[in-house]
C-alpha cells in the first residue's frame, strides 16, 4: 500500500512539473507508466493520468485569479454593485476561439489518437522535432528586431486562433507538449515569452478541464475507495508542484530563452528511442 501511495505521489510530481515546462507532460507520463506501473486497472490508470491535471489547473487559477476572474464589485457609492472587466471578458472570448480546434478533434477522435499515437515512437519523435524547433526559433528571434506583444490585451483573434492550431498539434501527438506547442506558436507570431506562457496557462483552463471531464465521463464514477483516494492525492500533489513550477518558469523566462528546454527534449527523445529500440 505504501509503495502504491509513493507511486501516486511520483505521478503527481511529474505531472506538476512537466505540464507547464515545455517538455511534454503526456510524454513523460507515458514513459513513467512504462517503468512504474500502478496496480490498478488499465482503464483507471488511463483516466487517472489525465484527471490529475485538474490539480495543475487549480494552480493557474490560484496564481492568476485577478487576471482571469472578470467580475468585481463597483467602487462608487451610487454606481453599480457589480462590474464586468471588459479586457478580461475579451481575453476569454479569444481563449474560446483558441480552444475550438483541439476541442473538436479531442471530442470526436480522442480514442483514435490514444490508440495510434500514445506510444514511445510518437513521443520520442515529437520530443526531438519540437526541441529542434525551439532552438531554431529562438536563434531566429535573436537576429530579428521584432516588436513583441507584451500584453494579453494586444493579442488579436487571429493570433489566438493560430496559437490554438499549435495546441491542436499537441492534442494529436503526445510528446509535443501542450504548453510547449502553444508557447512556441505564440513566440513565432510575435508574443513575448512571458505573454506566450501566460496565454498558454489561461488556455489550459478550459482545455484541460474539458479533457478531464471527458475522461471522467467515459470512465464513470464507480471508483473503489482507494481509487478515489489515489485520484485526490494525485491532484493535490499536482497542484502543489504546479504552483512552484509556474512561479519558477515565469521568473526563468524573464531572463532566459527556451533553448535549454529544446536541448533537453532532443536528448530525452534520443534516450527513449535507444531504450525501446536497442535495449528493451
């Protein structure tokens, strides 16, 4: 029992770190599951590794509450008691536009994607390709005089939709990294690193919440007592680790680029290929 609890905590830690760093949470979870098997049904583990993302989502909500909650109280005595912050509402409309591509594909093709692309080769390939892209784009940006978008208010619907298309790539190919793909997409169209990261965090709220609900709906609510405990523990650990990781990432990218993550992805992808092709 203690060993299983430690395994669940490890899954939560890996989810909390890799969900926000552009190195692929799904890819790492797939690889972790290869080496550390939870003694539960395959159906539950499949659901568990997705639904613990809810803890990661709540970390975003807690950290950025003032930037994502559009309702507030009026300050004037004779004015309205409640106000709607227009800029935040507009941001949510843009996020809806960005969510549409991956939401449609996930809703209708989730089972097919999991069947054909959730394997070591797809993960390794995506890790390497997007690792190379991170390095190439960062090198290109070093030589250009781009006036970066430094505020989410300045993101247009066109830019939001393009970022959504990058998220679609991540939704189809595990190992791509949802955060990695959307941050890369944002940087490539002129968003600053910090704004690309923040928009990615906000975009994750409906995306991951919807994916988690879909998995729960397909699995049903017939948990054993230990399965329920495992799910809650995984989400709590994911929340705590995500909170720390997000704070770290935002501080890191204020002074550094993403090339180090690109190198990490390439090395990990090669290790995965070597292990599964030559060793296993």
